[in-house]
């Protein structure tokens, strides 16, 4: 409204200024005609008066388009009267029609300009027909006066020069407006492109999968996370998804058909690259201005890590219960076991034949083994909280590595490859518990290498890159350090990897299956995390993440 008010004010001022500059100056040049100029002066005053009336009417709230139409009609009437008065067909003031038509085009666009041009054509035609038939006669005989009167000569010259400059100014103004509009359009395009780029970058980099579809099942958008989660290299069609990921495609179809009432849900999906993943869904519909449904947006996440964490929580709860029970059971077993072993030792002093003595030695051996199991039970159940102090992780690891390498059987050809230097890496931890962790993992690696192979040990500081067994690269979090122990041994089946930290699970012929459970508890008590990857006949890699806890590298 404010912009229209300003433009209409400019139009009103331009109208008054035009009549003053053109007609007012003409009156000055023809001032010698005295009484004959009064009608011209009346037209000027009428223009001023109508401009004022129109402006007041506009401010009072009368419709702007209606006012402009009335004003244009009145201007055509005034201009026709002026042309008739100043010579009719020979009048120099016919160009005033052009200004009125241009004003109409500015405010009323093509329709208004054509209507105004039609009205001007009718008015001018009627004027000329009436003059030709002698019905009306121009007041000023311009055709004869121009050659003998200096005033008419100056008026003709003035009007032409004025018209030349007005054309120059108007065309320049239009050109400048076109250039300005072009620049503004280019800036707007640039801003829109930037907004599109920013929006696209945001959607491409969010960790959740995002799919946008129309109601015909055409996939309009499929971001990077969606491709990664579902195992696609590019944007698929819905028909492709029905073949590659039928469970996911069925969900999309149900959403488009409006059959899926539940906003949040979970499904198991076999992805295009053959992996099975739990996926969490959420969806929303797209609507147009009329409220009709145009399509749907589906947001989904890979819940594999969430499910693993839930499993870890359940496992820890189960371990806590087992630990409490084990502590009680171990004490109950150890007491009679001690009595049994003592009694057998006394019986050995009796002179028995060979078979009886062998049986007693077997009882003693199995009693000792049972005692070790009970001891492991107690260690597992009563694992004390870590007594943290500042330690040098590199020094601790070197010490265990030296110990294990010296104890390897001479029948095995194992190379220990250190992928770290001796620069100290300090953190707060219980050194004795970490020694137990490293001793267990490196010893297991030695057992996995049957006759010949390599064991790689790496220490990675915060932010360093580490390699997974499948060749993928990941980065150590900034608040953690990582230790990797990798062997080229026999590897472990995928089904066994999932159970490897469970109590009493073991892949060895001898062993209780509590070693890795204790390792996991120690790392967890330090606020860390341990992960395992293994491929049959390729090897195994354990990755330990430990918090820095404001320690400094020194």
C-alpha cells in the first residue's frame, strides 16, 4: 500500500508538472494573444484542481484502479480540448496522448494501456472529423501564424526540443529500470541457487536416510544416508526397490496408499548389498495449497548400533546376576573341594597299586582345574573398580608385548609388528587391569596363529585414522585413544563373533570362556569400548577405545 501511495503521488505530480511545462510555457510564448489564452489557462487550472481532488479521494480510501481510470479519461478530454484549441490537426500538443498512454501502462499494464490508446484514438478521430466537416473550428489559426508570428515559431521549437528531451529521459529511465531489474533478478537467482545448495547440503549430510516420493511412486529425492543404509549406489526407482529391498518398498507403498497408520515403527530389511539391518521408520505427507495429498517424506535410521547397545545392556544385566550367583556358588564349591583334595593327598601316602594311584592323580588334577574355574568365577564376579592413575599406555603395551613374545613356542613363527613408536601416550587408568587386557588379547592372537603369521599392534592418538578389517577407514574420537590388536590367524565365524564376549563361551578346546568377558568388563569400567571384527581364514582385529580424561601427551 505504501509503494502504491508513493507511485500515485508521483503520477499526480508528473501530471501537474507536464501541463505546467508544456501548456504554461506555451501561454508565455503566446502572451500577446491576451483574451484568446484564457481557455488554455483554464485547462491548466482544471488540471491542478482535478489532481488535488484525485489525491484527496485516494487518501480517503477510494479504489485506486477506479481513480486512475477516471483520471485517464479526464486527461484524454483535457488533451483533446487543448489540441482543438491550438490548431486541431496541426496542433503540436498531440504528443500529450503518449504520456497518458504510458501512465496507463505503468499502473494498468497492457489492458489499461490498450483501453487508453483506444479512447485517445476515438477522441482524436472525432475531433478531426468534426473539424473536417466544419462543425468546429480551432480557436488559434496555427497554420498561418507559425510563419509570421515569433511566438508561434518559438512555441513550435520549444515543444519539439522538449519532446526530444522527454523521450530521452523516458527511454533512459525505462532502460535503467530494465538493467536494475536484470541485476535484481540475477541476485535473486544467485540467492535461490545458494539456498538450494545449502538445503541440499544439509539433506545430503544428515545421518538419517531421507526419501521423498510423489503419489505415483516416483522417487523425487534419495539422500546419501539412504543410499548407504539400503546399499544403493544411486537413486533407485520404486520398481528397483521392490526387487532389491522388498520389505522397504512394501512400507513405502503402504505409506502412499495411506494404509500405514503408525508413524513410528521398526522393520527388518535385507539391503541391496545383502546385509540384514533393523530399520526405524517415520513418515509425513506432503500437501498442496488446496490440501490435496501430493506425496510423502520418509525418514529412517539404521538401528544396528542401537540394537547392539540394547543387547549389551541386557547382557550386562545378565552378567551382573550371574556374577552375584557365581560368587556365592564359588565359595560353596571351594570349601568341599579343598576337603576332597586334602583327603586325596592323604590317601596317596597309602601304598596303592598303579591304577588306584593314577585315579588319585587324576582326581587331584581335575580338582586343581575346578579350583582354577572357581578362581576365575570369583575374579569375574568380584572385579574391583579400576584404581586410576596417570600411566604411559605405550610403555605398558611394550612390557606386555615383550613378555608374550618371549613365551611363544619355538614351533610357531610369529612376527610381532609394532605400528607405533615409543613416544609416551599418557592417560588415567588402572595399569594392572590394562596389563591383564593386553595379555589376554595378545595371547589369544598367538593362539589364533596356528603355525606362522603376523600380529599387528597399533596405538592411535585422538583424531588418528584407523583401518577396519574390511579396509574401511574410521577416525578415533578426539576424546579417546585407540589400541588395535590384529592377527592373521584362523578367524572366527560370524555367529561366534556375536557371542564372543558372553561368559563361558569359548572357541578353544581348553578354557572356561571368561577371559574376554573379563576384558570387556575392565574396558567398560574404564569408560571405554571394545569392538571385534573377524573373517574366517583371514584373521581377527580387536579395537579398544579408552578415554583420555584430560591427560596430556608427553
